C-alpha cells in the first residue's frame, strides 16, 4: 500500500464512476471463470515502475509461463505518473487488465465500486494461508479480500553517509532524534556542502503527514473512514515544511515543484546531492544504484513517546471483476507471492515478502541494500505501533490536495494556518465526510 502521491487523481476518480456502472453490470452477469486447464488463454498484467522492475517482472513471467504452458501473460507497464489515469480509462471502457497492481487507497476505491474481484472466489487457485496475517489484512476492504500484498514497506529516512562525512557532520542517533534535530542537521549539511547539495532532498510528503498525526496519537483516517487529525497537526505540518525550505535545509519552492513527480533515480538523493530523504524503505536499492553511494536507513525523527511509523504493503496484486480468466489470473498472483522461483527473481523490489518461506528463500540472495531493507522491516515489525486504516473512498484525492496546498505554502500564497483550514475542508469534501 505504498501511499505514493499520484498526479491527476481527480481525473481517475471521475472516470471511476463510469467504471462502477460497468462493474455493477458485471456483478449481475454470469461468472466468466475460464479454467486455465480448458485451453490456452491470455491474461494481461499491469504494473508501474522503472526498467529494472520491468526486467525482473518479465523474468518472473517467463518462469510462470514455463510452469503454466496454457497461460500467456501480456505485460503492461509504465511510469507511475500516468498509470492510474490510464487504468481508470481502461476500467471505464471495460478494457482493464486481468491482474492489476495497485497502491495506496486505490484497492478500496475500486473495490467499493465493484471493479475488483472478491478473491475468495478463486481461493482454489490462490493460497493466502502462508501470507502473514497483517499482510493479508492490508488487502482487505470491509472484511473481504480484494488485494494481495506484494511485500512489506515502511517509511524511513534514507541517509548518504558520504554527504555527512564531506560536511563534517556525524550521523544522527535515530533512537532519540527529534524533528527539530532533523531540520537543524539538514540545514547544517546544506550550509557545509557544495551549492546544489541539500541536507534533505524534499520538504515533506503526504505520507509524513500521516506519521506526524500518528506521533500525536491521531491518524490520517479513522476506522470508520473519517479524517482522524486536527487543524493544529496539519498546520504544524505545513509550518515545518515551510521551515525546511526557508532555511535552506531543503530545496527552494521552485526546485521542490520541479522534483515532485520525477523517478526515484532523478531525485536529489538518487543524484547523490542530498544527505537525507524521507521516503519508503524499498526505494533504498534503486537510490543506492542511482547514486553509487552506500546509503543507509534510519527510523523517523520524533518516534518517542508515540511511534508514527507503521508497516504497510508496498503494493497489491488485484484481479479485475470483469476478467474473463479469473482462474488464470489467480494462478499468476499465487505464483508471484508463493513461488520460490518468482521470489528469487523479484527479491525485495516490491517490498519484503509477506510469506515467511519466500523471505527465507531470498535471504542469501539479497544485495547489501536488500539486506538493509529486510533488517529495517524486521526492526520495525518488532515495534508496537497504532493500527493502520485504509483510506476511504475518495481518499486517493487527498494526497494530491496535500501536494498542491503544500506548494502554495512554499510559494507563500497561503499561510500554514490558512493552508490547514483549506486542507481539512477539501479533504472532507473528497471523502464525502
């Protein structure tokens, strides 16, 4: 459930309404569960990501096809920037892929509109009994299983020790540091580094607003689908974001906007021009490869007394409710999460596997960065933290609202106080509360 801020989500949500009508029609029609053994079938599998992920996934598909000669898999992938807009258009045109990779609150968005298959209908081909309970529950909407976790993920501060060393600044103690410490250290790095290198690659993300809230005993959403945080928390979030940019700890407003939707490799951390970056733990490998640096993971600042972090599914595999080959689609998902051949190819690219057997199978194969990711997830998994609630219908728009209003704050078109008021008003409207 990586909560990436997806651009143009409002277009996606508008198109989803049309998709809902089509899905309702599908629910009233007879099942189209063509068994894979009845003859050759072709299924489509969509995901987003860089070329590295595409190469790994293509290899896993080849292994699946070798083991299932009657099933042909047609891959469909692209950059995350246009992925969900394209998917919404496909749904509305009754042309959705059979197996669809999703993230964030999208499984709930689509499931609540009847566009995704209830996976209990294909349990003969999809065994979820070996998936960790928490990972299984991450893919449930109103008690029904609609998504299968691709692996565990957690927010982290990625650090580049070489940038710290060059600036003459020691790495922080992540068992005790605060957000004030983070801001101070980031500003010091910028001041003592060459022009164009910053203490932190970004200001704040939509996900860090969730962490802010959780550290205060609040949450982005409540179990019943309401906003779970108050104006003061949202205002402090925008105020802190402005502080990072204004002090030089993070890039300027214009530089921040330029980097909003770039690939992992094109971020300042990926380019070796940042000391720290708040992001998801499974980005460590790609960032390390892009920067050529030995990057590390630190826990979030301000985790005492109340942890703001949580374990979250990196992504989900879902199946279209209108797929004509649900059995074959289920077999592919089952292969991706329960087969050692697939696990050894994909490793930690989509998070640390939720199947303990798969984790054991890849342990010795992981790159140094992959092992760091696995150790971090294991460390987070031993912590006690508040439960996580999947966003309600309409919540996919909230990340776009956060990014847009944060941009207005950085350019000083809104004060943090006015920004908080506007954020709460627009977010309540988006989720219909």
